[in-house]
C-alpha cells in the first residue's frame, strides 16, 4: 500500500521522526496536534482557543490529504484537566457537530506546560 506523508514543517517532526499526517490507502491519520503557533509564540491561554488552533492545523493537514472535516471518523481530545473538556469540546463541536465522529477524551500531561489541549484525527477519503 502506498503511503504519503504530510508535514507541517514543525521542527519536532524531524527530531522525533513523525509526520503531521499519513495517508495510507483511503485512510488519513493525523498525529496528535498541539496548539503550536506559526511564529513560535505562546498559544492561546484557554482550552477553547487552544482547541481551535489544534483543529485549524488538523483541517490544513486534512485538506492537503484531500479530505475535509466531513471525512473524519474518529478523534481523540487530550486535556490536562478534566474541567477543560467542555471548552475543548465546544471548539470540537463547531467543526464536527454535524459529522459526529467517534471521539475519546483523555486527561494527560502534555509535553509543553503551556499546552492544555492536544487533538488527533482519523479520516476516510471518499472514493
């Protein structure tokens, strides 16, 4: 099966050895996506803003793969505190409210102490 890698040009991709997304057959797998800002600045201070940033990055990767939010079948929302899922979920619903993919919420520690939210997604390309 042919695989196509999609990069977001983040330095960590090369350092850790991963891609923002991988297209394998009809499947698109988008890596856990943190609220990294294009200029390297601080992410939004709130979970809603951070989730919006994560989703913007995810939607860009999906577009490069030939997919849209409507092709997403699964997401995972990682938050650093269970109390943040409401705000992260609000941003998620703005993108996926009509799609309603299978979704899991998990409380975790994230790599950067400024990050409150990380999101990953899986999509199926239309034939």
